[in-house]
C-alpha cells in the first residue's frame, strides 16, 4: 500500500542517508555532524519533508531510559525542522536497526523498519535503506534475523549501557574494517544487488523512483523506460543527496560557499 503525501506547491522533498555518526572517532564525527546541520538548516527554507534513509548513526540502541550519548547538534536541528512543520521520515539501516520510539516521541518522526511505497505529486517512490535486499549477502541476511529477533534485543537490553554500547561500537568498527572501501565501488549493473532487486521489483509494481542508501556511492540510472534507481551515497565522503521538486528528481553533492 502506497502512503500518499499531499504536495505543497513551491516546496521540495530532500533525501539523504548514511551519516554513520560516531565513526570513526568523535572528532571526525563532530565535523560531519556540523556539516549535516548546516545542510539541513539550508534545506529548511524550502523543504516540506526530509527522508533520512538509514544509518544515521554508526550504532544506535534505545534502552528503556537511555539512548547513546552525543549527536545533540543533529537531533536539535531535526527537532527544529519538525517544530517548523517539516515532515521527518526516518528509515532504519543495518547500523541503527535497533530504533524504537525515541525519535518519534522527541521529533515526531515517522520510523520505517522496512522499505515503503509513497505517492508524491503523482510520482511513485519505493524507498528503503537497502540492506539485505536482492540476491547474495546471505551471511548478513542470517545475522539480521538474529539481530532483529525480539529475544535477542531483549537480552541485549539487559546489558549495562556502558558495556552494551562499547561492545556494539567494537563490532561496528570490525565490520567497517572488514568491508573496507567495498561499499564505495560500483560493481556494474549485473552485479549490484540493489539494481538487480530494483529491476525485479519494477516488474511487480509501477514506480518512478527506487531510492536506497547502504551502498556508499551516489548513482542515478534508468532501470527501464519509466523507472530510475537512485542510490543516495553517503556523508562520510561525498555529501550527496537527492531533491524532488514535484516534477523531477536530482542527485546532487552539497558544497558550501
């Protein structure tokens, strides 16, 4: 079922993903966070909605009364946008899949744990982070089932936050070390799982845009006569985002004056 959004004339919708705040260290994360805040404050003047398509944080877990320390600049900025009437749509990624309701309660954000369909100004969008979709990556798909199992989440929640967050950050850094820069390398249409997935999905549904993150490169290609695949890239290196003006979508790289 497609979620219909009323279009606001003269406004735009922004899409971005993969901030990985917290990585690889506090100093670099702070610089990235400040850059994101400047971008979002600039987008505030004409945005009606902002979609953040996964991996805001390099790790995130919501205990009953505790959330990970830090990120106050970004969260404060998002609160300001929400208070100004800008819709916030946040998708979980493979690094922050343990979200619950904190961002909904604090920011009035809509949280999505699976890909979702939207209709915006008569255009149809299929949006998701992209982890675990398409062929291959069987090891991650198995691990995701474990990580999202309610019992596993409940057991992890019993760890003291100092231990739980330290442990999770350790494994997150190990994961980045293992994958290296592979997320930044385009392997070709016939080998990219998300492109394969989008082409197959396009046979089942009519969508103008298939929008994903996860793979850390910005890419906009036609997958058939009417549909485009857009990967949003990341803010670790490319500062890339997409913007929809009611008629067309552009994939851009933000550069400050």
